[in-house]
C-alpha cells in the first residue's frame, strides 16, 4: 500500500519526503504504516542479498527470514505479545510482500498451521547477524530522512547513558552474565549492563553495546560506550554526564574525531585546571592523562586532549555549579543548552524498558537474548520514526508527543491498515490514525523545569500490618 498526503489542495508528496523512497513497484514515495515503513527500510531484496553475501540458502518456507524478523518486531510493538498471538496475526492478516516473489505454496493451499512450533524453531534458526544488520539498516535508513540538526551547530547530537536488564535464570545466561551478590548473599537473576546512544531530537537509538554487570570480569559503561562510538555519524556531538566525564572516554571521543560535551566532577575539574575553581570559568586547556588514568589504561601514557573547561551555575540547583569539558566552539551559554538536552535520554530509556517491555528479557539463550534485544530496539525506532512524521505534520517537535500514546494508537490501527482493500481505504485509515496520533501531546507545565527531566515514580506499597490490624 502507498500513501501521499494532500493538504490545503496542494499535493505535498512531491515537496517533502519524510521517510524513505518507496520500491519501484509503488506509485507514491510515502507509506506511513509500521509494516510499510519496515518494508521500505528492510525490503525483501535486503534479505535476498544478505543470504547471497553470506552463502546461505534463502528460506522460502512460511516463516522466511523477513517474516520472522517482522513478527519479532511486531511482538514488541504489541507489548511483548506471545508466540501464539504472532502466529494468529500472521494467519489473519497474511505476510504480504514479506514473502517475496516466490511465497510458500502452503499460503495458496491455505494449509498453514496455527501452532507455534514452526515459528519457535524459525526464531531459533534466525542468524544473529541478520538481527544486527536489520537494526543497523533501520537506523541508517530512517535517520537519514527524519533527523534534524541542532540549529546552532548544524550537527546531530547524541546522548550516551547506561542501564541494566534482567534475564531468566538459566545455566548459559548465568555463566555469561553473573547474577552478582549483595549483603544477603547470591542474587538470582543474571544482569546485563547496556549502554546506548540516543539522538536528542528524534529519540532514535543506535545499536547498543552490552556486557556483564557483575562477576569476575564486569564491563564498565565507559568501555561499552567506546565500542559504540564507531556507529555514530561522523559529524555527531557526544553528550555525557559525570559517569562518562573521564579521560579515557574523552580521549576515545577525540580519537574518533567527534566533538563532545562531558560533565566532570568538581574534584576532577580542579585537578585538570591545577588550581581552585572560580564561580564562573571558561578556560582553554590541555587535559593530560593522570597516573591513575595510565594505571588503568597504560596505552594512554602521554596522551592529551585540547578543549575548554566551563564552570557555570546549575540552573536546576541554586548554589551548585556545573563543570563541563567541551571541544565545541560556542559560547558557554550555548554549551550549557546543549548539555541540558542530556535529560532526554531518561524518558527514552523508560520507553525502552517499560513501553516496549524491555525491562526484563525472556529469552533463555545467548543467541536469542541478542536477537530479542536488537529487534526490540528496531521496534522502538519504528515508533520514533512515526512520532517524527506525526510531529512534522502537526507542526510540533517529536519530543512534544507521548511515546506510549503513539504506540497505543499504532497497536490499535495496525490490524485495520493491513485489512485495507485499496489505496483509498488505506489513505483514509492512515489519515485517521495520524490525526489521533497528533493528539498525543505531552502536557505543558505552567512553570517548566530548567531541565526537562522526568522523575520515575516509586510505585505503590502495601499498607503496614499495624494499620491493617487497626481496621
């Protein structure tokens, strides 16, 4: 299906291309539904070429590579639905163009089983490299079209942060991701440390890096972030909080030839400057690796970084100062504005862990953990792409819309889009969906915060036994 929008009597299709170019068989350059967006970013030809490049035979069964990848993404879009729900979705709505030019004959014979065994086996056989390449492909294709640049810098800005994920307690996962221990003894659930870069405007996420949180060889957030630096656009600006304001990570960013804004601790900032800090500072300096840096990273001996150290008031906490190291050539007020954007990743991580149900993985093997994780990020990015399209049509910023609201609208509208009998019906349903999605604006505060931070709730609690007994 294809869709071109006409607003005010003027065909906007030829003026603006919001997402991707359609395949040659389409009659319009735009298609706004999730499946259509997925097919444009990752068309059947992508999987054909992938199999040829890796000398693998193309799977022409009911659960071909493209079908399995889309169903795993669909499960995340629907709130981590079960295998049975995914199979029913496939049977009720069909695989469409995902099957490619030579679909399995069981579709024409209407003999496809409603059981989940075949789909489960297909998930297990799906090459992990496919999930990785699909994730990168979706980011590359969608980001190319919808990512705006910061108006002052004319560059994309990416914020880095880390989090943790729980996994099922299986021998394989326990060996790779130690549950760790606390004062009460051994923990039960294996824990993964995960680091991700997010675009501050669109909210789209690059492919994450991960490793063990506990155990004999835990991986730090800084080293995981260094691994992910190569996935950033060449002209990106890296923004990080105090956890990433260390010499090793700053040096890695500089070596990648990208600009940065990193928050430092007061102690580290004073040692770099070599004297006591004033209330307001903006000093050009050379940051040299300390003996402690060289002890942890011997390869950094003699390494230096040229930049600026900025000391300025913290807008959110009167009486407190911020210490920022940057390689940007901007006024200190503008550098502070760039750093303020860091809080956007707090809502992004919440959307990933709660709305896309990624707070706890269900896969029980290392391979399935990686595939489930990568395709969950792919699903998240598809929702972010629709948010950018909706925001542009509504004349607002993508982050002015609620992620959970947009996902709910998409989940409700997707079956109806699949059932559209012709382009006119599809157009009407898409217009209706986007109209509803545009209504999902976040409320505006009468007194906006200096930092657009969203505080996570503490959750409910059970009443104390004493109160229960009194009643």
